């Protein structure tokens, strides 16, 4: 199959034309307009400092519907203990930078480049990218960030500096999103970590159909706040 080089306009080829590994296109930019079109088409960027911008739509796709969420007993005890206060959109820039700096087994460097950080901070200012943070007192102990469109949330990355911190942020994010009518959480590609929380692989065709339905709903306006969270500022 051909790999498309993107034109200046924010357009993408049909995801069904992706390579077997999910690669759809090369090039373009990380403008808010292009990122919005990408996510709405079921495509996301993933590349390193030493490569051009690469765009992906894997088949199968890992997703989590809130009804599938599984919370292990030990984590449920941590959540009940109140060890972490989970908040949203109070430290987006710090969360994405901590995700970029996190060391991951079998991974050299990071795909969250300086260009990616700047791009998602622009999306955050536009109210489309959001963070969920686990705070231990005044310390940011873990968190995650992603993109919101319609009734879908596209998870991008997470980090943890303290035990169960990112897991607590993840569980509370799924619960809060479900309470606001978001019922499609995109986890992109399979990891055993997310499968343990109930995420499942589905075909690209099914994912795109579910995404189309989710995009019929309004996008939740930002900034987001969880129950009990004080207003920003």
C-alpha cells in the first residue's frame, strides 16, 4: 500500500488504507486544526525526534467502555483511603512533561517531543486537551492526559511517581467521563496494563463506527473539574 505524504490542508486518507502496522500518512504539521481532523478520523500522531511526523490508525484498536472498567481490590482500597486527590486540568503542562520524561521498559527516549508538548498545550488552551492528576498533598504524584471530542476521550499517556497514582487518576477519569456521557475511551494500542483495567481490542471498522456515533454528541467544554475540586484561579 502507498504511504501518503500529507498536503498543507488538514486532510487525511481513509484509515482503511493504512499499512498492516497501522501507518496511514507522513508529514503535515501539528496544528490544532489538523489534530482535530486526525482524531475525528480515528488517526493519531506518534513519532520520534529523529523522524518525520507519522500518523497511525491501528487495527485492532484498544478501547475501554466505562461499563468494562475493572478496578483491582488493592487499588479500590487505595481509592477508598483518600491517599490521592484526583483533579482535572490544574497542571496540564506539568503532566505532559512528566509523561515525556517517564522511563518506560524497552523504550529509548520519548515520542512526546517538544513539538508534541507545544501542540497539545495549544489544544489544551482551546479546551480540547485535558489532564487528570493524582495529588498527594501538594505533590503531583501521577496523572494522564488526552483529547476530548464529542462523546469520546482519546488517552495519550500517563506517568506515576508514587504507587498507584496514575491508576487512581485513570480510574477516576473513566468514572467522571462516564458521568458526563463520554462512553468511548480510546487506548490506541494494546498494553497489558490497560487490559487489566478492562480495555479490549476491537476491529478498526468497529472503532470507527463507534467513533462516528460518539462524535454526534457535544464536546464537553473545558476547563474540567471533578467533584469537590475548587475552581481554578
